[in-house]
């Protein structure tokens, strides 16, 4: 099975990096051909559901959204175009996670 250049050893990467949010960001950055170790470390507070407050899916989706945003800014010179692409990617990531984790109310994370 092809993985389109994404890290085929995400489980080992998770053991090395220690958190789901950092691992998600690292795997996506790696897939985009980027190395952003400082940004990946900065995503660690998202682990365990944003500073250990639950909602673990939020930590991974937050990290994935950061990676998508970084890639959008790398790909598009026009700031408005990069912002639009980052927002569209974030929306798709959240919708995808909502379906996979049966999240019905995305605003529930705010409560």
C-alpha cells in the first residue's frame, strides 16, 4: 500500500516524540517535506486534550491544522490565498475527525 511519502513508521515516531499532537504535526510536516522541530515541540501543550483537559481529538486535530496552515503559507505567496487554503484544510480535517470519532457537535469542545 502506498503512503504518498508519509512516514510509514508513525508508531515508532510516536514513541520517539512522546505525544500525539507532536507526532501528528511531525508526520504531516515530513509528508510535506518540511522539518519544523521547534514548531513540533510547541504543539506539545495540545497533547492530552489541550493541557490535559480532555477532548484528546482536539489535540491531534489542532496539530494537524497547524501543519496544514504551515504548508498553505509555504505554497501560496499571496497571504489571502494562504489563509483561505489553511482555513479550508482545517475545516476538512475537523469534518474528517468528526466523522471518524462520531463527534456530533463541534461546539461541544468550547463548553
